[in-house]
């Protein structure tokens, strides 16, 4: 699949996520099922923040030649790549301020964050063909 098709699919998913925002009141969107679980709003913020601050940042590092050549996948990384998806298990990360996203104060801020991911993805897609496939950024789990 080429990068333009992947970008198109990404934009379709973002559009779907934005449409889904209308199905929830702010209270429903920010309600945590339990003390140690995230609200739907926190999950949205996690996806936005990881896209902008982790994944797209990693692509920029590769584009700027600030990545490493090669590297090995962990066992879970091999499994994810082999299966083409994450395992169907609940993942619990550390309960720290830098990992746990804040609850949004409004759905409009989430919509703006999603639209920002679309814009940044469009910018990055134009650069992808110029990045060496040997450039890698280590992921803490993979």
C-alpha cells in the first residue's frame, strides 16, 4: 500500500473519530469507568498526543538523519509485526503524569487535536519517500 492510500485511510479514521464525538455528552466523554481506567476523552488525548509527540516526531528524526541504522525488535515487537496488529489484550502503562493523558475540558479541543494530526500527517507524507528505510527509532516496547 502506498503512502497516499495510507494517508487517505488515516484521514477517514480521523473523520470517523470526529463524527463519534457528537454521540457523547461532555460528562459521558470524560467519565472514568473506574479510578484506574481512562475515560474516552483520555483515550482520544492519548491517540492525539502519541501521534503528534511520538510517532510523527520519530518520522521527523528519521527524515533529519537523527535516527540509528538498524536495531532489533523485542519478542513482542516481532509478534506485532508478524501478526500485523497488537495482541487483543488490555495494556496498562505506568500511572505517571507524562504517560496518563489529562481529561479534556471540552470536545472542541479534542476535535482540534484530531484535525491537527491530519494536517501534520499530510506534511509528513510528502517527505516519506526521501527517508532511508534503514533509519530507525527505538520504541520502548517493540
